[in-house]
C-alpha cells in the first residue's frame, strides 16, 4: 500500500502547498510550454512526501488557466488493473472525442482486457491520436499518480504520445516513489524529486493540524518527523515514543504489517535501534543486543524499513522508527534502554537511557542528567535533560534549582510555549528571589521577541524589587535585558526607567547563589569585564549621547591599544563643535584615547580575557559597540556569537544579536552576508513563531533587495506577521520598516513615496521615532527631501539630530551629518560639507554610505559643469558599488557616467565572464528553468547556497529577477 499524507487543512491558505513552491512553479511552467521546458516530467518522492498534494494543487491551477486536465491513479490491487488507469482518463468529455477516431483505435482504447504484444502498437497509436486531437483544441495536462502501480502498456503509450507530439501543448506528469519502476522516459524528460520539507514549512504544516502541539512536544515532533509531511501529521496525534514519536492507527497498520512479518530477533533489533535514537552506531546497538551477526538486519533491509550503510543504520521513514518502538511492550522497551545504558560511552547517552528506565524520583539519575546536559553544547537537548532532571529530583530545593536551569536553557532555545510552561512550574515550585528573577528574565525575553515590549519591561520592573538580595551579576544581566527591551520599544518611559534599574542592580551583593555555569556555557556573564559591558549597555540606551567613545575599549583585546572611536568636529553652517583632538577637516587624524566612562563599578582588577568566550557576553559587547558605531568590534563579536548560537540551536539568545548584526552589515555594505544571515534567522523565527523578529527580518530583507537593485515590483510583506506586531511599542521595528519602504520606493523610482516613508522616522516637531535608528537615516531623509523640494522641512530635524549627538559624534554620524547638510543646507556650503564627509579616511569603514556621499557629490559637480571631477567620483562610486554588490547604486552611477559623457570600456569583459565558474554554472542551470533544489542536486550544494549565489550575481549581471536570466544567456 502507498501512504499519502492527509490533505493539509487549509484555513485562509487554500491556494498554498507548504514548502513546494519551486516544484509547483516548475511544473506549471512546463504546462504553459515555456521555451526550454520538457514535455514529460517525473515527480519522485518517498512515502508521505506529498506527491498527491502537489498533483492536486497543480491540477487545480492548470484547470483554472484553461488547461484540460486528465487524471489517473495507479493501484496494484485493482481487479481491472490492466486498463484501470486508461479508463480513468476517458472522462465523458474525452469519450465524446472517440467517435472521430478510427474504429480500431476506439476498440484499443475501450477494451476491457490488457493489450498483448500484438495490440500494443495499436494502443500506442490510439492514445497518440486521442491526445493529438484533444491538444489541438486546448492545452492538455495528463497527471498520473502512483504511476509505478499502473500497467506498463498504458505508461508506454503515454510516453510514446509525448515523444511523437512535440509541437502540441501536451504535458505528461508521472508521479511515483521510484524511477526504476517506470518505463524509459523519452529524451528531454525531466525529474523532480520531493525531498523533506524545510524547517519553516514543516513547522507551518504542524501548526495547521487540529491537535497541534506546543512547547517541547512541538520541537520534538519537528525533529522526529525529519520534514516528512505524513510524519508531521501522524506524530501530532498520539502518545510519546522514544524521541517524540507517536502512535496512530493508520501508521500502526501500514508499518505494523511490515514489522509483524519480520522474524522476532529482527523486531527486537529494530526496537533497540529505535530506542538508541538517530546517530548511534550499529556497533553500539549490536553490543547492547549481545550479537555480532549482521544478518539480523537483513529482513528489515529487504522490507525497506532500514538502510545499513557502513556503521550507520537509518530508518527509511520516521514513522517506521515510531512503530518499531511503540509496538513493543513497555517491559521490553525498558530493557532495551537498560542494555543501551550499559554500553553507552557518552555520559549524556547513559543518562538518557537510565532516565527512560526510571519511573519515580531518582537522585542518582537526576544528577547524571543535570551534569551531562550541556556536553553536546545543544540548547534543545540541554533543556530537555534539565527538565527531566528536575522531574526526577526528589528534594524540593534541588528540583527548583534544576527547573530554574531548565527555564534558563529554554529561554536560550527561544520557544515561547516551552518557556511559559517551565515559567509556571518554577513559580509554583519556588519563591526564592533568584528563581523569581530567573523566571522574570526568561519570560521577558520571549515576550519581547513575540512583540509585547510593555509587558516584558513591566515583568523586569516588578522583578527589580528583588535586585538588592540577589547576586550582582544576575541583577546586572536583568538590567541589561531591560535596556535591550527599551532599545527595541523606543518608548521614552522605558528609557527613563533604566537609570533606576541600574542603580538597584549596582546595590545588589555578590551572593554567590547564582550559578551561570550550571545554566550552560552560553550565558556566562560573571566576569568583571562583562559586568562593565552590561553597565555600558544600560548607559548607552539610557543616554545615547554617551555611547560614542565612552566604552569603546570593551570589545578589544587587552594587548591592543585602548583607543576610542575616531571622533571629531561637525562643522555646521554657523560654526563647529571642536573636539580636543582636532577637526576632520585637517588631514592629521583625530583618534584619541578615552578614559573609562562615568559610573565604572569598583570591581577588582580584571584579569579575565577582554573578550569572554561565552556568546551572551559577546552579544553584550557587540550591542555596546553598535551604539558607539564601532563596526569592527561589533562585527567581530557578533559573528563569533552568531556562529556559536546557531550551532547550539540557541535562537532565543541569537534573536538579540542577529538584528544589530544585520544592521551593521547593511551599514558597511556587506549585502550578500547580510542576506544569508537574514534568510537563516528568518527560518528559525518562523519555526519558533516569533512574529516581531520575523517582522524585523522581513524589513531588513526588503532593505537588502532595495540596495542591491533586485526589486521588480512593490514589496510584499507577510500580513499575518505584521498584524501580530504592535508598532507603537516596537519602534525599532517600525523604524526598520519605514527605512526599508523608503529605500524600496526610491529603487522603484517613487521619490514622493520614499519621502513619505522616511519622513515618518521623525515626528512633526523633529523628535526621532527611535533614538538610535532614526538618526542613522538622516542622510537618506535629506536626499529624499532635496529631490522632492522639501529641504527646508528637514533643516530643523537635522539640527536636532546634530545636537543630540553631542560634541563628539562618531565617525559614521559625522559622515551622515555632513552628507545631510550638503543636501539640504545652504547651497554655498554644500561643497564644503561634501569634502568634510569624504576627507576622513576612517569613514572608509562604511564604504556604502561613503559611496552615496560621492554619488550625490558627483551629481552636484556634473550639474555645475565640473565634468572631469564628477567622472572621477562616479568611477570610484561604480567600483565600490560593484565590489559590494550594490546594484541600485551601480546602476545609478552608470547612468550618471553616461550623462557625463564617459564612454563604456570596449575591452571590458561581459557580465557573465566576470562571474566565477561555479556562478556561471548556476546561472546557466537557472536560465534553463531548473529550481534551486534541482541545481543544488547537480552541483552538490544546498538550495539556500544556490539562492545566495543567484542574489549575488543579479546586480553584477544588471538584472533584478530570475526570469531575466534566460534572455541574458540567450543573448550571449
């Protein structure tokens, strides 16, 4: 029997099939007979991969487009199997066309018995004639599901017709499990393979189920199902198995039949393999079984239940593992875990198996689970182990401590349901101030990442009454979290309350009762250096003007010179704010060492490393550096933290660092890297259902598209995500959205629309919507104002931003302020501001923003007939834009160069020749119509890597979308 996943429940998504967009669009392009597309398609996929769902969707889409759809489905147990599939194609509408065929062909098509060798030629001719007649009137799509169970004569007739009718609008689509079961396909056929769903589509499908799980159970099912749609549906319905597997009558019947037919010793071996879990070696399983005979697996291999490759055994279907475990009695399962525990080498494996044999509280097993929870460095596994350790702990104080550790680990994972579940259990278990504060921090973090900034800040404000009696590092960590929430909300009342929270945290004592090491290696903050960074973070958010230079040495190695940010004067039309080190207008530079900022805690001398290894500490340092516009420190810390947190599956922590990281990557023009980070983080945010983070990442993705010049139409954002986010209490998100829409409008030529979006970054009286992000868009606002004739409206805003930066703005802000002043200030001072923006070489750390300054300066020079100077600036702009992949800026620079009279270089290579060999391969495959998944299979790359390469080459090729590749390649 062939398994088909139940039809996906559709609630407002009737027109979607989750995770199969590439395959469906490829099939529909073939149905539309686009140039270069094949006439015959094979759709291959294992049990439960969704072949039938894809076919159903394709049929509906094709029929809606006026295509005649003929459908059939194979079934080996059909008593009339010989002609069963052919009869399904002969609908009443089709039968009406039979009378136009010769009598012999009519008999061949309507015969009740199978065709022998002598009749096959007649059958082939009859099917060809029928399809030729139908396709003469309208496009025809023949869909055959479970084609491997149709009679061979029918399939051969279909493929023969496709081969003989190349000029007709006819498409033959065959779906099957294995290509080997089908007759040879005609030349030019194409094969599409349905693999597992990606993480985000798999999570979306699971969440659509009537009994959709939440919290830990949800993550377990996602891991157990391995992206198989049927497994996701079935595992959401039953009782827990070895690693989250569940029992359901359908799967028990289908896989149970195969299992029951196996010898007892093989069934026992499969039980041990299922209990061992993915990743265990065959040698270890056989050692637990007490046998060295590999023949024990042969019947299971023959039944296609498992695959044995070297020392690894894989269940061919996730539900096969579930059935192999759950069909055995509880006593046998317990013995399997006991035997596996005896041979386990890794402490965490031994602890897990012993826990599976334990019914009631057991202090010894609980201690094993707690001690080994973080050995794999995986936040999900650690949380599961710590939660189980708490359950098995007989003593209340130990149970409460382990629950607090589990909650801290769950907050690192970032799943709101899991955090809320453990949060409620911990507060019921303990009223200890340390535990109450730990619960508050975990809950506030997920509330913020969901969207509820006011509630999150209120939770921390309520917990602050315990600060005087908890450990000082713990209190500072919560104050730092409050600062991060205030930075996200942008609400003045939150910013104003930070000073009080910091004062309370400073009064906390070193109780020594908070043990961050027990919560895992990711969150160690208990070093003097990191405590200073936490204070610097709170101060930077509470008083933004204090950020620049005051804490700039925190992220640098102690062996390096402790230098501040390059700072200097901002020369306004009425004077200048001079720094002690001189003006940017002088070539002598302006870097200077800075003393430690005010409020430095009286810690003992810091002998710890200046850049702690814990990712949480690196995140703190990166955010402080971001507020100070120290891009090099920010990137160094953020990248290291991001890599560690991604590999540890700790998106709850990663969510606090990934947005600032992308903001910095965009500011310095590293668009391909930003795009890769965005897509990866967006998938994680979708899986964990964190709408605010999704919204921020979508806005940043739109910004990348606008800057790279890959927008082809008005931007589309996910309505459900943005409906879940209150922009009033998420002003950082609102600011990112406004800037993204403003840049997108500008990229599409809508200058008025760009002005309207960017203007909302400041209120009517010039107050910034967000204290940090609004100011960083002042130059873009000035450009939009100048192009729409609204320069006078921006001047008061510019003066306010300038004043709020203090006397020592960062190098980046000095660049942006000069750029803005050159665009909207007095015309006779514009040249001076352009030159002041460009003269400081330290501004080279922001090449994209500096390139924008050069571009606008070049336009001014050209319009004043200083053509040679304009060309020099534009040449530099073009080189910078091409190097960064800033397609929009590169295209604009080329236009201005042509307007200045510069001739194109006849010796310059074509755009394809400038690509790497691998990029040219990907472009050629994409131009031929292959999907990212298909290209990846041919080049041994992931679909995400293929997509990243394509986004990188679009600006270099001067195009903005995939369909333009075909014309570009054909023109070559």
